[in-house]
C-alpha cells in the first residue's frame, strides 16, 4: 500500500458525511458527449464520470462520483449521483484508482431503483452512497 492509497482511504472515511461536489452539476441533463450508454432491465441509461477531479477528489478528500440518468424522454428526470468509494483516476496524490465498470453502474442503478429512485420523474438528484462498502468485482 502506497502512502497515497493510505491517505485516500483515511480521508474517505472522514469525508463520507460530506455532500457530493457534483450534486449541483447534476441538476442539469447529462451531456451526451463523454457519457456512456448502458441498458439495465430493458431501460436505457446514460452515465458519466467527471473528466477532471474536483478539488476535493483531486486531494482524495472525497471519493469519485458518477452521474446516471434515463437516456430516453424529451425532459430529463431525476439524476442519480453515485459515490463510488474509489479514488478518481486523475487524483493529485498518486493514489491507486480502480476503474468503474459497467457492471458496477448496473448494480448501482438496480440498488437505487430498489431504494426509490425514479429516473423518469423530474426531481432533485438522488444520492446513492456506495463508499461504505466495496464494489464487487465482476
């Protein structure tokens, strides 16, 4: 374990109660550029990770987040903001980053829907914190 990885793990534990820095950005529809499509249980979604880390993510004070929304429909619905528990790949302290895979995104979408996220209804962003547990590798 490198010092950067240790520092990120320690800081993730203390920053878990803070609000996601991308929640305000998620009030708008996701940009099609840079987003990826995924189909979960017959519904098509788009998901995106910030290309550049926020200041808090760059210093590993906050884990990486990604946004998900329904891909169909003329009006965007509520956006899902997932806190991953992983360091952003472009962090500034050299902490090891594990990639977010489509299987992780699909599992997050299913969990959020089970907890009440309705992707086609307008509303405030739905926060799903997966930082307290590790993401199962497919």
